[in-house]
C-alpha cells in the first residue's frame, strides 16, 4: 500500500521535492499523485505537506511536523552486529560506517547527515539485531 494525496492538495510541490524515490508527480498548483509502485511509505510527504493533503496507507491523514521533531535513528552499539543492512535500507544515504573506536575493530553505523534523514524508520525496520530505535531529533 502507498500514501495518497487528497483533493485538498494545493500543488505546492513540497512533497515531490522531498520524496526520495520520486514517486510524487504533478503540475504546480494542481493536485499531485503518488505512484504506488514507487512509494516506500517513508511518510516524509505527509510530514511536510502544508495543506494536510496526504493520507497514510490506512487512510489516516498525515500530520505536518517541524523537521526538528521528525524521528531520527538512535543506534545501540551493544546490540549492533555491524552488518550495515541499515545503510542499504536508507533511501537517502544519510548513514555511514563510523571509524573503529577503542579495541573494537569494527566501525558501526552512525548518522552522517541528519539534515537529509527523512525519519522513515526503514533502517530500524530492516535491522536484524533490533539495534536501531527512532527518537525525536531533539533527543537523537
């Protein structure tokens, strides 16, 4: 299932500019649409829409949020296996493997660019060690 854009869309284009898969198309000042086959359900379109014109896959209207309140990943290095599956899951490439620290020869995933993180949670969903949680950016 995919997010949808309702008829209250003003065609501002905020959603299409933030969509990491370019699933959202439309002309300026006209209702935009989301290609269901391209939507990864990250929710960024709904969190940025000034018109409240986006609904989640269950039909629940998304709520606009200030970006500093969007969720961001928090990594538990004690649980992390350094498998880097989270890096592959991230649609914006905002995660990197940090340098090894102390006697541990492994580098662990960490945030490289918080400003490009969409707070989608795909990294956490794909983590086989359950080592990633999401927290508001003010906490993360």
